[in-house]
C-alpha cells in the first residue's frame, strides 16, 4: 500500500514533468550486455578461436569418427548418431534434430567477420590477419561438406538476404588468397595480441606457419583434379617463397580450462567424464570399430593400448552402423576410451585431463601433409625423414613424451615407408591412425579423395559400395534461400560429390 | 508531440477552471443505483431531471453512485439499458438515495458493455462489436482459468489450452480474436483489462470473482487502447459489494480428470530387434508376444529377473498417468450501504496433476471496496494470489510412447527398492532416453512459488453534473521464486548417470499503469455529446535472477554450496516505458444515431526516438433504424434493428526492449579466469524499425425478433496488418540466424454470426440458447525476402496461402503412385507439399441452459473445422515399433500395393516383385515421410455439461440458515468426434504457442467429471 502511494506520488511528479518525457522514455539501453562498440578486439578474439577449436573437437570429430571408419556405437548407443549411421541425409539437414555444420560454421565466420571489420577500422592488422586465416579455414570446411556455398555475398546480414552460392572450387581459391593476405597482414602488424591469442600468443611466425599448413592441406585436397596442377604448383611456390614453413608444434587452443561444467576441455567433457568425475553418456555410447582395432593390431601398434582400454586382456570393437543389440557389443564388453582414471591418474592417449589443450591442427598431420607433398613431388625433402617425424609426433602426443622410441614400429612391414609400393596409401593410412580421435574429420576427407584406408561402410547401408559424399543443404537454407538451393541440383549425400572429389 | 502535450495540459487546466466557476447552489441529490433483484450496483445508468432536459445527464459510476443538482419538486428520471425506466420525485431528503431498477425483457438485444477504459455504455451506441459473458455462463464448467471458460462462447474468439514446458498443472492459453495479425507468434494476444487496469496476465484471477467479461472484438472496439488493443480487449469487471444485508457465499467444486486420446499403439510385438527378443531393448522390434516368462533386463545381484512376455488388455501406457483431482473452495462476503460497499472473497484451488507427483495450488484473496464522499468517489481493489506449482519437467513420459506394450507402469512405481528391476540402476534398458519414467518424474522437480498482487486505486471527482475527473492507478506485482532440481544418480554404466543439479531463480515483474481522464457530457437539444480526454503512463520493470549448480556432491543436499566446479548464473533487467494521450468524442442524435471519433497517440521506449511516436485514428457509427423509422418501430416480429460500422488505423509496436543494437555476451565457457571472450548476438538488430500499422474496418447488423426473445448479430470484419515488426529467420550464410524487420503483411477476413434466444421464459421453465459461428480467413501477403517464411518446423507463412500453412515432405510419387527405391523403401518427395491451414477457419459453438423448476441442465458443444495438424510423436512410434501400422504386414516382407520402382536411369516401372522389408529400417523411413504424421483436425466436442438442482424456495424458507443452496454435476471434454484420419490426439490441445502441432513433450488431453455445491447465507 505504501508502495502504491509512493508510486502515485511519483506519477504526480512525472505528470507535472510531462514535457521531459524524452527522459522518461530513454530506458532502451540494454543494462545487461555490452554492445559491439564497447568491446575491444582482445575481448572478442579468444571467443572466436575457442569456438573454432571446440567445433573441431566435438561436432566435426563425431562426423569424422562415424564416417571416417573410426567409431561405431555400443548397445547403449544404438539410438545415438542414427542419422550418421544410416546415411540419412534428410535427417542430418533437419533444423531441429540435424547436424548444423552450415549454421554453426557461418555463425563462427560472423565472429571473425566482426573482428575483421573492427580490425580494419582500427588498423589492427594482426587481428585482421588472424580473422582472414581463420575464415579461410572455415570456408574450406563448408566446401568440404556442401560444395557450392556463399562467399562474396556471405556475412553481410540483411544487406544481402539471399547470398549467392559460388562454386566450391572458387571458394577454395578465394580462401587460399585470404590466407595469403592474412599472413601478409600478420607479418606487417605493429600491434600484437598477447594472451587473447589463445592459439599462438601473438607469435607472427607461428601464424604464418599455421597459414601455410592450412594452405597445404587445402591444396592436397584438390590433388585428384588434374586441371588444378598448375594452380597448385603456383600456390606451393608461394608457400616456399614465404619461407616460414609449416607448424613445428601442435596448433592447439587452451583458454585455461577449469574443472567446471562447460569450461572443461571439450574432448574430456564430451567423450569422457564430467567435472564430478562421472562418465558421460558418450563414454558408453561410442566405441572403436573392429576395423580400427584390427588396423592397430596388424601393426602391433602400441598406440592401441594407450588410447583404449582392454576387456579381459583384449581389445574389442563394434560394427559401424549395426542396429542390433548383441551382448558382444555392450559397453562393458567393448573397449572404451582410456583416460586418467584407467591410467593410474596420469594422462592417457587422446584423453589426458580436463585442462588439456584442444588441437586445431596437429604437428603429426602437418608432417603427413608435407610427406604427401614430397611423395607427389610438390616440395622437396626426404620422404623417409618427414614420414618418420610425422609418426614420431603422433607417438609423442599420445604418450605425452618428447621422444617416444618408434624404431621398432617403423620397421613393421605395414608401416615402413620404404617397402611400400603405394607410398601415398601408406602415408594416408598412417595419417589415419595418427589422427584417430583427434582430428577425425580429415579421415572422411581423405577417404572421399583417395579411398584410403578401405574401411567398411555402414552395416545398414543397402549397398556395400555406398559411402556418404557430402551433407545436403540444410533445411534452414531450404526455408530462407530456396532458389539458390534448388539451383544447385542434386545434393543427395550418396550421389552428389564435392568439387575436389574425383571419385 | 511536445506541442500536443502542452496543449492538452493547458486544456486540462482550462477545464478545471471552467468546472469550478460554473458550480451553482441547488438541491444536491446523491445516491446509488442498484439491480432490483441482486442488489448489485449498476454502472452506466443515466440520471436526469424530467423538467429540465438540458440539465445534463450524469451517469452512475462503477459503484452505481451518481450526483445531480435539481430543484425541489422536480422529478428524477433514471434510465438504464436492460432495465425499466424509473421516476422519483425530489423532496429535498434525497441525499443518500438507493434506487432499485427492475430488469426489462429485451436484455438480449440491449446490454451494457464495458467499453475501453472500463467505461460502461449501452450497446446501442457502439459502432463496433462487443459481447459479454456473465458470471453464470462463465462458471458453468467450473474451470480454474477464467479465459478457458470463454472458450467457444464468443463469436470471433478462438481459445485453446496450451501445454507449456512447465505448465502441466498450470496450463497456458492461446487466445486469438478475429484471426492472427502478427507473424510474431507471441504478439497476438488481446489486452487484458481488469476493472479498468491493463494487466499482463489474468490467469491468476478467480473466475468466481468475475461479475462479467466483455470481449471487445478487434482493434476498432479497443481503439482507445491503441497498440495494446490491436488484437481486441478482454474487459473483466470483478464483483462489487451489494447494497443491503450482507451476504456470504460458499461453494465447493471437485473434479476428477483422466487422460484420453493417446495415439494408438500396437500390442502384438514385444521388445527386441530384427524379430529377435532382447531382454535389454526398449524398442518393439522383437518377436510376437507369446505369453511365456522371459528374462527381463540384466541380472540383479546375480539373479535374472523375468517377466511375462505379453501385453495386458488394458493400454499399459494409461498406468503411467494418475487421476487428476481439482478441488476449489470459495468463500465470499459482500455488503454495502448508500455510501459504501465491499466485496471480500477467498479462494483455494488444489490441483493434483495426471503426471505422478505433479500438483499445484492457488490461494487468493480479493477485497473490492468503494466509498463516496460528497463529490468524491473512491474505490480500491486489491487481489493477492499465492500460486504454488510442483511439477516434473518435460522428460518423463516421452518414452511411454516408445517403450514396449508389456512394460508395467504400476510396478514401475515401486522403484525405490535397490533390488527391484524398476530401480533406475536396474531398469531393463540402460539408454538415457528410456529411463523408468516414474522414477524420472520423481527425480526431476520443478517448483515455483508465485505471488501476485494486483491492485487499483481510483478517484472520481464530480465537479459538476456534466464534468468529472478520474484518476485510476493500477499496480501489479508478480514475484516468483523457482527451483529446478535433479537428484544425483551414479552408476558404473555411464548412460544411467544423472548429474545432481540445482537452479534457483527469482523473477520480479512490476507494472504501474496510470490513467488520468476528463469526462464531459452535455446534451444540446436532440443531440447528446460526450468527450473523454485521457493520459496514460506505463512503467514495466522486470528482473530475472538465476543461480545454478550443475554438479551437486550429495544426493539429498540441494544447495549451491555443495557442488563441484564453478557457480553459474546471472541476472537480466528489463524496463519498458510508454506515454499516451487519447481522446474519444461521441455524439448521439435522438438516441438512435451515434457517431464516435477516437484518437490516441503512443510514445514507446523500445523504438529509436526518431520513430517512437505514432497516432491511431478511428471512427465508428451506429444507427438503430427501428427507432428512427416509424414502420418497423412497433413491429412485433422485428422489434429492434441496428446497423453499425467502424474504421481504424492502429499503430503497433511488438518489439521487446533492447533490440536496436548488436549486443555481445560471453558464452562457450567464457570467462576462463581472467580471459574474457565475447560473441555477438545472432539476431541482427535493426535501429530503423518503425511502428507497424493495422488497418481494420467492420460492419454489422443486429436484429431483435419477437419482443427480443431472439437476438441476431452478424458482423463482417477486415484487418490488414502491414509492415510488421518481427524476427525473421534469414539464411545463416548472412552470419545471423534472424533479423528484426518491418515486413510481412497479413490480411484477415472474419464473418461472425451470433444467435441468442430465450425460447421459453416462465416461472417454472426457462430455456435459453446461444449459437455462434465464426469464419476466419487469415492470409499471408508480401512476406519478408520472398514468398514464404518459416514459422515453426512445418508451419509456414506462404504468400496468398491461409496462415499458418502446413507444408511437409510427402512420398515421392509418380503419376499418383508411391515411388520405391530398388530395395523397396519409400522415398521422400523432393519438394514439400501444402496440406492446408493449421488453424480452423470454421468455428461453431452452441450452448444452452434449460431449467425446469429446481432442476437445470446446461451444456456446450463446439466444433472447429477445416484445419490440419501433425504430430511429432508418430515418427518416433514408427522407429520404436510401437505404431500400429508397423504390424500391418506381420513384420514380414510385403509387396506394397500401388507402387512403382525407381530405376537407375530415372524411369519408373510397375512394382510387381520388389518386396518391402517391413522391418525397423523400412518403417523408420516410412515414418520420416512427414505426411504420415498429419491429419485433419476437424472435431466436434461436448465441452461442458452441467446438471444442477437448487433447493426449492419452500425448503429454504423453512430454515433460517441459508438463503440459497444448489448442487451440481459437471463434466468437461465429455466426448469428442474427430476426423477419421486423426489418430494423433486432441486437435484443440496445443503445445506452447504453436498451431496444429502435437509435441511428444505435451501431456495428453484430459476428460474430467465432478460435482459442485453452492450455498448462500
């Protein structure tokens, strides 16, 4: 009652001051969140980079895990990842229950676009360079999933409501140019980021190496398109001229993970345990395929026991795409990811601790990329040496040491590069083993490009030669940019190929 | 704008001076006008001096009070619609006179309606349409929510109960008047006005406190409310004290509800995969039920549990649900004298939900009081309601649709024994989504204590008999403390784990609304004039706080202090302000021709200052031709006839605060210690937004036949909302998910026909009926960025199609035949097909009340036709093998009739030999064809049924304890006839603010029966 009287009094005052109603109405400044103008670049960059890295470790890792031959599901996970296991394109594109690679990637691109615009306005070229390199990285991902995608028209908000799709090949080319520009920007920058650059702490050379590595990855992706050879040669020579070379350590992000829900390393939190140390559902759902286990076993690969737990002294996998319940595939009868709890409280292979850094590109992958480029005669160097350092980097990462002894391993007849008749196949197979669980996405890309390694397709697939080739354009695009989608023609996941996929 | 303000301020002051100057010394007659039967005060009665027609016409206010100056010996004339005229000689003693009016017969045609700002006026002078529902009609079915009671009683009004995320024992309401005007689904509600004060929400109001509800249909009728009235207004008048001896009322109502209309499930096949039994599978792809004992789940402490492999005759899913019970107790006191009145009511509602452990309660008290002092009348209303809700979140019952037919949910209630197979650690299936639903209901609780205070303070000062000033202040406060808890469960099987979590939230909302109004009323010869000038101030303030712990350490200690990891939470503050000035001028000629002009200027805080002021003009007229033209005037057949029409252009701002700038927030785990990381909102802001405008007009014809025993009202209304402000989804390649725009246009054509009759009216027999019919055609036009716009999942706005349109994938067809691939699987069509609108264009309502001596019976039937719906439960039932279709071919490969096979070269051949597998994979693909989940939503329902018996007067008179007593039986949703294609559920039940969509989260509709007792002391 007293409040009411007070309010009435207040009203009386307001009424007499009616002419000052502009002030009365001036309450539309959001008291809860800052606007873009309030924030400096170093308040924006860490978030964009962390989102990029986490996407690699979570969504992309799951798609690559299922479609790259690494993972299947246990009995407990029979209803998990069904769209991927059944090659169900329409289910994947579904807005609600699908996998939003398109949406998430363009959102992430927007974060970099906002940084780029602000960096250009403030002449902060290091930030502009990072934004360009990271944008190129995401555009590659988009093309790898959807082929033709908007580039020039993209990220303009409602100014361009129906962004025009450009040929995947053009988007690749423009993105490679973005990296060239980005490296240039970073190198000439005077204002350097510090801790806000959660990837390289403002190190110019490391960013240049990272850019070159991304470029090499993108150039190798088009290796099977004969018409691209001169373009590839030009761009490879630019990398050589630039001179910084490729990454010399794992490119990984660590914002300072905490043992708290939503602030833990995403690998740890998504596939292993939560902050109370309790296993998460994926820990029971996801299992290695029999194929992955056999590939390790064929090579007496010590990494198997470092990444996975044994069941009754042996390693047991599942069949990808199997939708039947069989006691052999129960979670407890198959090998789970090994983490600190199963490894005497010390870091295991893929799962090390809640605060482990998230890998964007591993040193091992960078070396395998160079090995392939050498084998193809694109760059000079000793194939044996680079191949060795690639395998070495994988063992070092998984065993958490600086120099794991791989001499014996390298002499295995299935591992030795010198006795391989098909050197590319050997490189890609080792790369496949090295990236397992870390950067699964590359396995699907390499499999589409080269068919290595020849893992089996889904148990529910109607035809043994059927493999998923792409994602369909998402339902959100059907709803909002329909003409463009229709103009692309067939986008079925089993019949339509992305531009660099020459079958 | 400023100039306009200044002018109005000046004119106020000028009027004040004038009023004081002209005050003269006369005999002052002051009194109250009441209903002769009930003693209730009558607002809107006009009082004048017979000898001096130019004396001005005071109108009794909300308390029935009036004030007039006269000379001794003159005669006071009191006129009130629906009542016989009354004349009283003035003898100098009439200082506090109570004038009782007797009801007249033609109350069907001419009624008093509560117009905008709570001003009572005669229906004859309205150029717009309005319909009133009184307390008795409202409380026929004894519903808890007053809005639900309006369902199907008012033409042009569509009301649906909607199940909300946490609303299992507190259902929400979707209300649409004359179609949908905004593409923004949450901005189509009318304004709710209680005793003249606009409130954000009226679900907490006790229906028994309501004297009547007037529905002002559309923007034209609610024009004085400007933007807020663009979807019409629901005007609620609460009861006030009656003059005379005090009265005490007590009533009790108890009803029992049971779920019905579940989508049917098969009972032939049990748990397993590929035709093989599995003791741990939650899907029904096993072998046929055969009545033998089988292993069920995994061994517990080394002992293998077993279960009879057979489906019970009764639908096992019904055992998951409880019988809901609603008990309402009401007690009210009222009384008053010539100067004051009071009404005090208490209500307690206890509701036990159909989901185990769900319950809610509502306890409220209302005090309405009035007091007159000389020229000043004051009234004060206060209503406090404590609402408590305790429900489980959405999850538990979803899996009831997909778990096998032999699961016994009665046994599942006994889950607490650690050695029981129903214990969450032993439940036969270890998948997180199919936990024991009874355990889940117990484990996840969502509780809220909500306090609502709604108060009004009103002063009216009668300066003279033709000029008065009113100030009405409404203060509304709602404070809610919420808590969501999940009890921790740890298992060595990861999918059984449940994190212990706690989220405490606090939500406060306050609204201060003030209307300051000047009322002028003068007669000039044959002309009557009335002018209203007003000013409105609105201040809405909201604050939301939540504190969350996502990993509790102990099973039984729900406190953020006992957690691991960091605390999370935050707060949000929202402020909204608006200032408005408005005016209404009504001129009447000989009481049969009326013209009304309305204008309102709104200024709102949510738009940029350069765009935030806008003007709403309106004009309406009404002509009672039977009074004007000599011929029909005395006709017995047609005794009353009126035509009316109106035009309005209403400005509207549906934008919430803070949508003009791009804001950033920390997500993805940020901040990590000292490292901050901000990301932008993915909704693109737009600082150039302008108000949207709704142009609407209507025309109507009202006829009274047979001495007003039959009343007909036919109205056609049109509205065109253009330049809508809405959050439009855009291509994600723009970077953003959606953007705020001024775009989109929607056109509504509405035809309403109402027929009310009083067929028999005698001492012993009374038969009344009402029929209403509404046709609404809502069409989307000129959409943002193209010809279509996705509203929600399969609901679209498509240019020139009825809104919202159901569009979905169909089977791929070739010359009408279903196309199969070479493995016999169905294929989805490349393009989606349009099925039709998702809101019913045709609404019919029929209600009747029949009384024979002490017995009465009343019922209400309604039917809604012409729309489509779909269910997302269905695909899940297909893939889980519980859908009845999946057993149609006995789970064997079959030749699907009328199909063609798609060949590699794209040609089609008649299917003569390709067998469809009829297994999980096949039926999953079949269920993914969205048209298999759709149905026509036509229905006819016996919504309410009431059978009552009142104690005869002879009995009542013999005892002195109570004055009146009655008992009754009530039923709601008594029966329903659905379209044969509809195996989905109740077409009327909605989920959140969607249309034509059955969510698997939604609880099934209930049918309820009960009784009530009423006593007056």
